[in-house]
């Protein structure tokens, strides 16, 4: 006699991981949350977080289910890096089977309930994908050192670069200049470079609200930056839309700022996400099983 | 009876350090070279390199001079960082007295024989300074993470950013795109991001000749990048020139590329450096003693 099978869908990011347990009929039996699950940063920790959230979801279901009855589908930060996926799969796990995809892909599947559609995320980082004919087509997501245009990290980094140029008289001093100086409590370029030494994406991203605030105050420099970011997002959204035919979800902390600045054609595609990444990856798993 | 005093001028950078020994009458008695002397990267190693080059210069002078008779003046990479200078001064040294300045300042003093003048350097990094009325006025030199516009590292980083955007269809594919792909022997954006992960200034700088080569082939993207770099250099050069009154030296590996692209007014200020940074710092020391 084969024991009944279940599916757990996981949405795992740099700070937390959410798990949703369903039976094969689509009934949600339990949900739970735990710590970070970025497999690029730490594959072992990611697996521990996933197991912990899965055990809690099973416990909340109130049924005698063991994880070896469970198909795990996980949309994880870092799963766009092949070496990270390989490392994750090399770890022993308690599940019946495991399928991993990038958190961008699971978010896109969730947003359109597994139907064809596109998703652009713009938070600390930025990236986009489209799902059509069973395949994903990606844009961006290269990290702040060489990309992530329009993202919070990008706004922060560009604001710092601009501030240093303004200290040198290469650019005019604007509202943004004085706001950045006030944010870091500094008066010289040397103080600024000392403070931002070793900054990574999230550190730069903390400055994004400073840029948005200057934009709200009609600062020409902040407006130029945000307009440039919106133009980038419009371009990748359009290129993912299959000639403006696919619905598009825009998610992440900065989308409220950018949405009204996208081209009219792109705005006409915008739809709110229909369901969560966890649900998206579960629906995808069901069709694969 | 006081023993005779001497001066050693040192020019110390990330890869090597040059020392020049003079008596107080301006006679060059000996010269020598040793390893790296960037006090930001490694103050102890910098001091070892300086002592080693100084001992060799004294040996070549063929006179019984000990380092406690020697005033050391050193223009050193990293000496624009106050904490690095403090760390360097905290180390015990064998000299009669030590004066440290940034290698940018010593290069400027050398270029104009200690007279008022400006200097812009554009190699792996970029920076500028002007010396007038006994004071230095600096521009740039903030490092590739947040600045160093026009530099070799900047050209390389911008070329990589552009190549990723071209992979995504955000920018057109040009000569530069195919040259960058050929340089790294790759076919996908993921292969490129994997190869450049953790790159620092010097790593990006290796790509500068690829950009220059595409520029020579009239690639519109490479031309736009180098034109933007030249515009930055013209702006800081003009701002250092005291209303186009000070002579200006342009030094570093990329200056042959940029010189013909500077504004006519800036080009009219250009002079070849008159002497070396070592000589520059020695002349400066003499006036201070």
C-alpha cells in the first residue's frame, strides 16, 4: 500500500522562508514560516530553514504526515546560480522528491496562477521573467556590482556617486546632495567614501527612501534617476511581454513609485498578482508529477 | 658635531616603490627600486619596501650614510586616507624624520617642479589635484565602487554592464559586445556574471584595451563611453585650472586616448611633466626643512 502523497510549496528569500502544505486535491492543510533560505549565500542553512518551516506546516495540519510522503517544490533566492542549486541538491534531505526553481520564477507562476505571464520585481534588487509555453525567459538579476538597474540598491549607489561628483563641482548641488549628506551626517567627500566602503546591495538600498523623498520634492537629480530607472523597467517589461500580449505583474518595494512612470503600453498590461509564490510552485509541481 | 643630513624622496604605488637619495645641495647620490608601498593596503609592507629601496639607494651612493641622517619624503598610494597615514606613522622607522603625502600630490609637485600647477591621472583609477599657494585641491580618487570615472577600471566595468544589458536586449549588440564576449570566451549573461564576480578595480581595468580597441573600430558604444570619460576629465581639469590659468599635466596609461578628446581650452593648458614624483617630494621637503 502506497502512503498518500502531499506537496509543500516554499518561497525562500534572504530573510525568511514560507512553506505551504497541500494534499493532491489542492486543499491547503498548513502554513508556516522560518528563517532565511538563500541557497547562494548558505545552502545548508537554506535546507534547515525549509525543513523547519515544513515540519511546522505538517504539525499544523494535525495529521500523521512524514516528510518522506512530501514532494517539495521550492522557489529560492540564489537558484538562478547553477552551482548553488548543485550544492543544495548534494545535501541529504527528508523529502520524497525535491524540485528547486528561482524565487523569481515561482513568483511569476503565482502571479498568473501558472498561466502565461510576466513579472518584474523591483526591490533591493531588480529582475524580470516571463513564463510561456512551459519556459521561462529572464532579464536582469545580475547584482548591484554590474546591474540591478532601477532597484533600491541602484538608486542608493547612484545617489552616492552623484554626491561625490557634486562635492567635486562636476554636478550641481541639489536637494538630493544635501539629503545624502544629512543621511550620513557628513560634510566632506572623504567622510562619505569612508562610510560607504564595503557597502553591498542592502546597504545601498537603505538610501532608496532618501532618493524617493528628494523625488517627491521635485529634485531634478532624483527625478532624472527615477525616470532612468522607470525607462529601464519599461524596456525589460516590454521585452518580456511578447509584443504587449502577456499580462504583467510588478512587485517589490519600489513598484508604487515606478508604476505611474512606465510607458502607457506597459501600464496597460499591469495586473495584481493572483496568488503567492508558494501556490505558484505547488501548481507547477502538480503538472509535473 | 652634527652629521650631514640627506633627503630621500620616494614614489610608492601598488606594485612598486622608487627611492632617490639627494644631499642638501640637490645632488642625486643614488636611486633604487623595490616592491609595493600602498599604505592603505598594507602599511607594514609599504614601510619595508621604502626601507629596502632607501638602503639600496644609500648603498649605491657609496658613502657612509645611515638612515638616521636621512629625511624621508614619501608620496604614497593610500596616503589620501587619514587612517592609513596614522597607521603608517605608528610604525617604528629608522629615518631622521618622515613626511608622507599622497602619490597624486607628489606627482603634481614633480610635474611642475614644485610650482603652481594641476595634474590629472587616468590609469586603472582616476583622480586630479592642483597645487597653488602651498595648498592642494583634490578631485575624484574615490575608487571604482563609487567613482573613478574615465579610468581603465571604469571603462571595463561600464563595458561589462553594457554587455549584460545587450544580452537582455536593452541595448543594441555592437562591436564592444562581441569583443567582451570574446575576451571572456562566453556566450551567456550568466557566464559573464560568474566570471566577473568579486572583480576589483584592476580586474575591470584589464578590459580597458578591449574598449579602446572597439573605439578604434568606430564602435558607437565604445565611442560614447570614451567621450563620456573625456568629458569628465575635461570638467575636473577645468575646475582645477583656476580659470584656465594653471599648467596641467595629464598622466597615466589612458591619457594618450583622452588627450585629443579634451576641450580645446583644457588642451591648451597641457604640459609634459617636468620631473618625477621623487624629485617633486624632495623639493617640497627642502622648502619645509
